C-alpha cells in the first residue's frame, strides 16, 4: 500500500518556497549553484505531480549581477539596482532551464512590496498569479529591485514571500536559508541556545529570541523571518524556517528534517475574510436583487447582473457594503470595479462588460474570495 504523506508540506494545496541568496548563489564565483537548484526543482516537480500549486520567491539577483558587472561592495542603491537588473535575467534563465527539465513552465513576476498595500495593483497581481497557477505554471517571484525606492536589503524577500502567501491564500510557506529554525538565542554565539520546533503565537518572548535587527543570525536575520511569520500567522498560512543547503531540501523537511513551524489557528480563507472585515472601512455600497442575495448566501461570487444600484464613491479594490433591496446588510467585499464603472455595468450580463466599458474586465463585480457574507 502506498503510504500517503502527511505534514504541512504534503497537505498544502498552495505552497510557497522562498530561496535566499546565500543558498542559490556561490559566494566565491557569483554563479548560481545549478546542481542544487536542479534538486530543488525536482522537489517542486514532485509537489506539482501530486497536484499541489507551487510559487517560488527567489533572491539572488544582486548577488549574481554584482559579479557580472564587476561591482565590489559596498554598493550604492543604484549599483544594487543595476546588479539586480543583470542578475535577474540569469536567475530567470536558470529557473526556466531547471523547471523545463520536468516539463514545467516558469513565469517571472517582479513585485514591489507595496503592491500588496495598493488595492488595485494587489488585485491585479493576485489575478495574474491565480491565472498562472491555473495554467500550471510555476511563478518565480522577486522584488522589482529596479524601481525599489528604499535600500535593497537582504531579508526583504522573507517579508515579500509572506505578503505573497497572504495575497494568494497559500497554505504553507517555507523560508529556506542557512539556519534550521528559531532558537532561544543566536546559536552561533550562545551554546545554550535551545531549538524551538513549533510556534503558535508570536509572544514578546518569541520576538525577543530574534535578537537585534543588525545581527546576521540566519542570512537576512531572524528579525525579518519573524516579521514574515507574523504576516503568515495572521493570514492563516503555516510557515517554516528551514536550512536549505543540502540537496532536495523540500523533500528533506517533508521526511522529518529539522525546522521550526509557525502554526496559525485559522485557515487561509477564514483569515482573509477576517482581514477584509477588520482592516477596511467600506466607502460605498452595492444593492442586490433577490436572486443575487440567494446566490451570495450559497457562496457564489457577485455578478454585475444581480446589482440594482450602486451607492457612494469607491475605486477598484476598495471595500464596499453588500445590501439587499430592503437595505439589509448582507456583508462586504472588495469591488473589482470603481463605483463609476460598477454603475455602468449594474444589471448587465458579464459578457457585455467589454462593450460597455471598452475593456475586458473581470466577470465578477466581487469575487467570492473577496466577499464576506454575514451569518
Ligand atoms: N531582491 C534581492 C535580490 O534578488 C534580495 C532581497 C533578499 O535577499 O531578501 O538580490
């Protein structure tokens, strides 16, 4: 009998793997460690074969590009940006080759951190990632370093990976770096540092274990990893800090290799809805006909056809109230259209949207993943 694997990685429908520069790029030569990357891609292919969706968040652009341009540290911001622009092509090329070996298509996605703060770009980035996953591609994400206005810091991709996990409601994120997990103190300095296998809540005691932000406890630092953990816990996404140096590192932690798991209490979808509820105040309302009210109660998305009126003023991605004709509040959600466009397509079939607005927008006015229906 085939033994079904269990554990957060095997059970994840949507898995994110974050790879740090120190693993991917050979320090001495500045070249991508291809044999190692091939082994990671073999693990990814095994997940895809089991029907899991996988997103990679990869650093390494600056480390690779710096050598190619003959730059020596310390680099100014614009030199780092130039290095990233050169290195990113190399990275994408290596991922493409390594994944093609398994018949997998790769898609490069460059994001800036505030993509997830700006609702409109957030919805676009999410829809692109969803589409890529549906089409079976493996998105490989990095920060869009060319347009980054703040200093490019190692460790920023920990946070980026967590934001991506939140954005796509991922079930698990693995942060691969050069440390196998969280310790009560920096294990390189303190021989009494004890390993913590599991964290369910980020208490002040746990946060204090990361030490000061400047310390290099885990490349990129433990502080950024705990920031990532905080985002993941609130997004209902399980997160692991794991050592990645050995070949097939994903298979290794699945087989019980040492790592620290951060385990949230809620599921990603529930957490997402709590976030929609908690973080945003509605700036308008859509009023529905009775058919749409019934459809919503059955967990469907809201289509323009079911809307009888649109109130207030809001932009695409803003939070709106969803009401019945009698004024009863059914819930709230993120609108895929601005108030102005929503008024024009209200009561119309989704197939007519392009003709009315002049562009082919989303079929749904509010997608069910962006909708919270009360009681
Ligand atoms: N985006 C940077 C790079 O690709 C790295 C940021 C990080 O390591 O967190 O080089």
